[in-house]
C-alpha cells in the first residue's frame, strides 16, 4: 500500500487560488450583483495576514467580521462566507474518478491542503470528498501549512507505517519542493495527465 495525496485548490477543485490566472474559476464573479461587494475590494483580505486564518490562529468569521465593514458590507459574515463556500466548489470530476479507480489497487488516497477549519469540513462533508479519501490533512488542523516541515510530520503520523514514500500531487512548485525535501515524492500538477501519466499511478490504472 502507498499513500497518495492530493491538494485541493488547483488540483481537486478548479479554484480561485490556481497559480495560473488563466485557469482560475472565480467564486466572486457575480459578487457585486449578489451582495453589493466589488471583488477587487476583497484583495487585501488575502494579504499577509491570511496565513493566520489558514493555520488556525484566527477564525475566518472573526476576520470577516473585522474586514467586511471596511468595504461597505453590512450583512452577516456568516452569510458572506456561506456564499463563498457554495460558489467555490468547481470539482475536478475527471481527477476524482481517477481517485475512485485507484482505491483498492494499492493506493490509500488522502487530501493535503492549506485550509481553515470551516471550509475543510464543508469540502469533506457537504461537498462529499469523504467518499473518495481516507482523511483530509489541512493546515488549521495541524497548526502548520504545507510550506512547513511540521505539516508532513503530522501527516505521516496519521498515515502510519508505509513501505514507499508518500506520492503527493500539488499545483505549487514551492510546496512540491518542500515535500521532496521531507522525503515525499512530490509531483507538480498542472492537468490530469500529470497524475494519470505518473508511472506508479498508470500501472495501477491499467
């Protein structure tokens, strides 16, 4: 058995956070029409302080409570975040089908992602990623993001003993480099062929 891990945004989900702007799927495309907020006004929210949210040192709702009034939004932060969650779920169905096929062929599929608690649980439970993966390892759960060695140490502890190094697909070159430095086989993901064409995966799909 081998642990095979997948990132969320840019891999399992066609996301707003994809590093290639041309391939982003925007959850905020109709934000102004629906909630009266210009999407450009949100950009400061994703600045340097966002890592404190992702790694669990600050609640995203508390952060939105502070930020949203500064851009003129007077509604509930819970409603705003609900809108965000329900519009940011463009699933990569082709890749999820690959994950489904891999299960039971010698692969133990997991998620490894930089997420805060609420969105992580929403993706796991409401969106249904729990039906494809054994577990989700995420930054707020570990108190460390994928750019830090602690993330990989905590993930390995939960995966348990294994004969082969974990295989990890991520769309960030920096994250892939960090995973490799920790002894994982990190693979830069750009499209489906980066997964299906990997020799270990291809052998099991055939």
